[in-house]
């Protein structure tokens, strides 16, 4: 029972941290537009958010992978 309470408390602290800071955690990604674009989905305290990036394998133009964390514009204190 203590383990379950600690897990729930940890999840609440993480959610509050995401709510206050305005960051989202990468939940999934997919290539689009014949491999030229990268669509990244982020889990935020407000729900799911989608970001579009230009994709290249070399990373010279665009990004190679989705960033793990992304700052969103909608935060609790605005």
C-alpha cells in the first residue's frame, strides 16, 4: 500500500511540475510529407500537444529526432 501511495504522490508532483513550468514530455512521433517533416506529440498538464519540425537524417537542416521536452505557450500563470 505504501508503494502505491508513493507512486501516486510522485505522479502528482510530476503533473504539478509540468503545469507550473509549461513543459511537455515527448509521447510519440511520426514522419510525414514523404519523410521531410517530423510530427511530435507531447503530453502536457493540459493534454496532448502536437509540434511540426523539418526533418533530415543528418541534422544539418531541421532536426533528426524530436526533443524530449518542449516548452508550450499555455502555462498556468498567464
